[in-house]
C-alpha cells in the first residue's frame, strides 16, 4: 500500500528534477494547469485525460517513488490511484 506523499517544499524540489524534464509533462504543457507538479501528492492534472498523450514517465526514477512505495507512475494523468 503506497504511503501518502506530503506536499512540502522539499518534495517539490525533488519533483522539479524529475517532472521538469519528463517527456509527458513537457509535451502536454502540464505546468500550465493545476496542480502544476508534484502529482503524487497533489493529484492528477486538471487537463482532461483524453487530451494528454503518454510520452514516457520519469516517476520511476524519482526517490519519492520507492520511498513511498508508489506504483504505476503517470501520476500526472491518472493520479495515485493509477490507470483505470
């Protein structure tokens, strides 16, 4: 069971290193719509899922991922709950 990820400045700094260059994040301009980043803590993007193209996921390399026992990735599109 995944552990809750806190929405903290420290986690945001970690996130910037992984979401910033993420191909899905960049290609879909997800920084322009809430919650802008740190999707594992804040939830999926408010941009409609149908309007987001999967281009690759950087979540798997992020230290938050194993530290919080996260699964699935693509949190910007599907949230912590994962692809349904």
